[in-house]
C-alpha cells in the first residue's frame, strides 16, 4: 500500500536530516498509556431515508510506543493507539467503529530536562483498516487513511529511568466505509496518561 510506504519514507528522511547527538545526550524511551479518544467531527448523513447528524462518541483505549532522541532537542516517536468508539446518529447509538492509528511524530523538546520534559511536533497518522458495526448496514470495513495532525506532551521524571507521561494529539481525518460513499467524520483528539521507561 502506498500510504504506509510514504509514511515511513517521510520518517526515514527526517531521521537522516538530523545530526546524531553525543551518546551522553541521546536516550531511548518506551511507553504505555491509556488514551481517551474524543472525536470532534460531525456530519449530516441519510440513513434509511432519515437525515440527521452522525458522530463517534468518546471512549477509552490504549496507546503504546517508543521514541528515539537524535539529540537533546529532537526525537522521532512512533506509537499505536487502539480504541473502539460508539457511533451515534441523531443522538442514538447505531453501532461502533474501530480507530487504530499508527503514528509518527517529530518531537521538538522545548524544555529538555530529566525532571520536566515538554515537547511538541507534527504528526503523520495512518489509520489502519478497521471493522465497523452499523445499523442497518451490518458489519462493514473502513478503509486505511493517511492523515496529519499535531501533538504535545509532558514527561515528569521520577528518577533517571522512570517517568510519568501525559499528552494530547489532534488529527484531521474522515474514515471512509469501503465500497460506499459513506464517510464517518472523526477528527479525533487523543489524550493520554501513562508511564515511560527511559534508557
């Protein structure tokens, strides 16, 4: 598929464009977190001859990822989020949809200390194809979709290795139901809270 290849090609180009830092400044981070997914998109669609607004509801999912620091101020983060959100039509739940973005973020560390680490950066997300269960359509599949967004995060170090992390990310995306013209407006805001191990 062209979209995932493009995503990783961009990552490789970004990595090669940055000068590696001395060993004592670089570090590798692996993290896990809960992710509260709040879809902000909403659109009017017609279902069974009735036209009303369709919107995905807020749900709790999980997030797992890693970051490799090129130097004190920049790093490349890769993470995967998995959540299943209810789909509401006119205020009534008509099914659910899977949100499974694989994301790459170029983190710029604004406050790069061991105790407080604040970072922001652009994000490229590829939403993997997922299952959607919608009434009266039944089980359908959403196509993979490349999207763009922005992320911000904060780490609070509790010693040299362990840290508590938090962050937010917004991505602009509409998921398309395969073999139909139906689009599910998502534009999700991801809020995460978890722990990280730094090496």
